[in-house]
């Protein structure tokens, strides 16, 4: 299934099913349906009863195997952390990896170098492609440089710029865009999502991200913002209060908060956190634009390492100390 806002793009790709390149890079913002697009395309390419320009029939042997997750001509590479709970190693205390390993890529060797079981295409889906570690990316590059016959690689990337330039250059890029705001709002209304406007704003217009925000997410977000907006902000005390909150959430909230601070200073608008518009306006008034921009860029850079193995407590303290420094620095500069 593709989402309604990607139907035109999907049909355009599917119309070239017999002439597609050996690798497609499906890129765009996280939470807009790129994975569903790739899965639907894989089903169509492996369907044994598909008419030209049409989607998978849903009834043939190929479609049945895809539905069951057992098609012999399909492989999916994802980080262990993305696996279904039942697929994780039982009884293991090891933290699932957030990267695609070189061993996972090397496991494709036997698959891509033999004829397909059904005499048609073979499909490899890699998601998210930017989680390939360096060795895995280099191993994949060898396959992309000498593509096996009848094998199609579908790379799905949220942060496509983090991929090796050599990998990007060997893929045809398909840019998938988020839906128009009214279309996203209408779709979320059909899903019976409470406070869809706020969820959509905080998700940056990505409806699947907005749909994924649960009650625990909103509770943690409220605790975070009540901490950083408290008078006399104390970084270490705040880190203690937020010690159970995943660092990736804290970093994401700080990045969006920083964007809103800059946006308010430049254009008087708040994008991600409309429910905290007053607090953002008051904080932005205290800050210098250059300091706010530097902090925002620093939060963007830290996204590269937030999922890597690290001391979560120290990372959290570092984030909040940097925010405290921003408040002190610019407040002092204003006073001077």
C-alpha cells in the first residue's frame, strides 16, 4: 500500500517497471511513507500476475509470499533495532544495533549471485540506508558498481546526504514529498488522531510521525518543556529530572525548539511548537540571532551520533549544558 499523496509518483515509477535502473534511492523527510512506497514497489516487481503499469495483484504466489514475509527473491536489510520484538534474540541483554552491519550486506552475496527462484526479478530493500556503517556501505558499493542481472536495489533514506557520495551517484534518486497540509490533516482526521494539528506541526508536516506520537511521548515532551522553560534553568538538575528520557527525544525536541527560536527572531513565526509560542517568544527576545543559529546547527550535527553507543547520561548533560550556555551567553551579551 502506498499513501494517497504518493500515488502519482508511484504510478510514474511503476510505468517504467521493465526499464528501471538497478538501484533506486527513495529519499525524503522521515514519516511521509517512503518505506510503504518501497514495499509496494517490491511487491509489484515480484508479482507474477501484474499487468503493465498495474500494481501487484495481491493473489498470485509471489504476492502471497510477500504478504507472509517469505518470498525467496526478496531480501530486506534493516538495523537490529528496527526488527520486530519477536525477531530479537531471546534472553540476550545486548542492545540491538542501530546500524546495518557489513555482515548483513555480505549475507546478500549468495542471494544476488544466483538465478532467481521464480525466474523473474530479485529485490533488495535497505532501510534506512543512512544507517549503513562505513564497512557495510563500502561492501554494498561493490554490488552497485557491478550490478547482478535482474536485481533491483531499493534504498530508503531519511538523511540521504549522510550516504557515501559514491553510493548516491550509482542510484537513480526519487524524491518523495510530504502531503499538502490539508491532505495530511484530512488523513489524520480519518485515523481519529486527537489534536491532529499540534501533532502535525510537531512532526514538521510528516503525517506518519504525527500518528506515531503516543500518550507517553506527549507526557515526556511536557516534562521536558516544563524543565527547560522554568525560571533559573539548571542544566544538571534538569538532566537528573530527564534521566529516563531517551537522548534522541531530547535532542529532537531541542533541535525543534532551537529552530522555533530562530524562526521567531527572523520571521515572528513558530513552526514545531505552537503550544509554546509565548515561551518561545519570551526566550527568543533574550537571545542574539548568531548564538541561536550556532546552537541550532550544533543540534543538527549531533543527530549524526545520537544513535551510536554512548553514555546516555553524559550526552544528556552535554545537551542541556550547551543550552544553558546559550541562555547565559546571550543574556549577558544583551545586558552588556
